[in-house]
């Protein structure tokens, strides 16, 4: 098996996990990330996002995860004081091989990290299980709406491609950063779907309990 090619990428460690297919706004205010934004806009318009396991987004000195996501800059607006408002989309999973010096901003040597190839049995399992997991996800969205929580309508249509649909469900489910990181790092769509099913079952149970308690 050929080893994936390694490249140097600008990195933006954050207190959130960016999942492929996910679109999020990012407020850029630190001088080093302002410079990173300008450099990215002059180049491939992408940078890597990884979760900060310990530490702060501001000032450095953080402990970062090794699994992350390449973020494409969809829209960028520079404010008069030099801050930026970005809208980025997660495009693909990446793995950090080595962190470089944070000068002038965090950078790392990274490799694209595609999912492990699925066996025919796994593909059949995914096809059989995905509708039930999607139904649970829709119930969770509907229950969240009952609580008055903002979010997508339960009628949101996911992709017909099972692998993309699983990423969408992972991105749009009410999970905390550590659970999102587990979903991101799952070795295959089948494993990701199993983990997602567990997390959604837990979320449904918790939300129903909250509703019953009033």
C-alpha cells in the first residue's frame, strides 16, 4: 500500500471539531491568524483544523490532537480593524505527521487520511443500518426543537451516498467536542456509524428525560 503524500499546511487549532461536510463561521482576531488568513487567500484557500485537547485557543501553548480536517475558505470578509470573518467548509480528513514551529503561525506536515476501504459485508451492513440511525437522528432533532433549541429541521435531507450521509449525521448531531473527535478518528464508515448510533441513542434518552422533567 502506497504511503499518502505529506505536505505542509497552515493549521488553526480550535476548541471545536470540524467534520467533513460541515460549514461553520470562524472569527479571526489574533495577529498570527490574520496573517494565516491572508496567506491562505493568496494560495489554495485552505488550512487544517484540529481540536485543542488542553489549553487555550489564544496565545499558544496548547495540546493539539493529531486527527483533523482540511477547511476550505468559502467566504472571507476583512473588517476595518484587521479582523476577519470566515465561512469555511470541512472537505477531507487529515492526519498530522509532525508539528512545525508556530512561526509566523501554526503549521504542520500532514497527510490526507481517507477512510479504510469497506468490505462488501460492511457496505451491506451500512445500507441495512443507516435508515434506522437516520430515523433516530431525526427524532433527536425533533426533540431538541421541543426544548426550543435552535437547529436544523428534522426534515433535512441527507446525501444518497452512505459515506457522505454518515459524515453529515456526525456533523449535525448534538455531540460535544470529544465525541465529535471520536467520530472523526473512526477508522471506517461502518465503525463511525456504530459509534454514531450509540451517541444518538444516548442523546435521545437524555433529551426525553429533560422533556419529562419539564
